């Protein structure tokens, strides 16, 4: 009985994700689902990206957490429109949650919408939110074997961010092995090695986002 129930849940989610996608396209908003384990640097990436894209794109954020609005307050302090979603224990965001959050955002004032998913490398990838793209953030301290341990999420995303590059001299991490594992799972996904602390590598990541927004507008 469990299999049909799961299929029904995912089917309903996919239908609502499609509605989110059409709404965003209609408003010419490009959206990105950001997934990662806790502490990989999702919020830091959003904040540093906002600095990098200042004057180029208008950003908005949906923050997903099990509880609290700590990250949402940081984003608001940086001057971006933000909506907090507290899942109350659920380990991922879903399309209905995002759809409700979209109603609270000034979409006409946003070019690029970041949706920061709940910190988890398993559940979030199964739930389409209606975004243009999805990325996974990994970090140097987590180890170079994350793609091996969590292949599903690395195989599904449109890009991979390797964060905390500034810690590479101090933490054992085989960058070539990491890139090889990612390429074996998802040869089309670019890998952006960067540091939110020093700013290294952020320019290439920002350029990719600008191109993504341009492609999204062509689809609108």
C-alpha cells in the first residue's frame, strides 16, 4: 500500500510544481533550488552572490528550515525580499509550500529567486518545486566522498558548488577525486569551486547565474 501512496503524493506535488513554474515564467522570474547538508554554506552563498550580482540582477529568497528564521533575518538585513518557510519537522520543501510563499513575494521586483531548501542530501531531490534549475552545495570539510555517498542528488542537479575552498590547505580533500565522482554521475553539471569567505571563484558562479536568467527569459 505504501508505493501507491508515495506515487500519489509525488504526482500531486509535480502538478503544483508545474503551476509554480508557469507563475514564475509568467512573471519572468528565474528560480533556483539550493540543496545541501546543514552547514555547507547555502545562506552564505546566497549572501555573497547577492553582493556579486548587485546592480545586475534583483534577488529574492525563500528560506526553508525546520524551525527558526535566523537565515531569513540575515537575508532581510542584506536588503532582499524574503519569505521564511518553517516545515515543523519535515526534511524538505515541497511545491505547495513554495506556492504559498510565492504569494507573499513581490515577484515583479525579482529577477532571480533563490529557494534555500532544508539541510538534507536525500529527501529534497525527490520533490520538484517548479524551479528553473537546482544545485547542490558541498564543502571542503564534508569530505570528497559526498557524491559517492549521496549519488541521487548529484545526479539530478544542474550545477554543483564546492564551497569553503579557503579551507583546502587545512583539510584533507581530493578535489580531482571529487570532480571525477561528480562527472561520473552527472557529466553535464558544471562544478564551481569557490569560497564565500574570500570571494574566490564567485565571479564564474555569478556569470553562470546571469546566463541562466537570460535563458529563463527566453523561455517565458
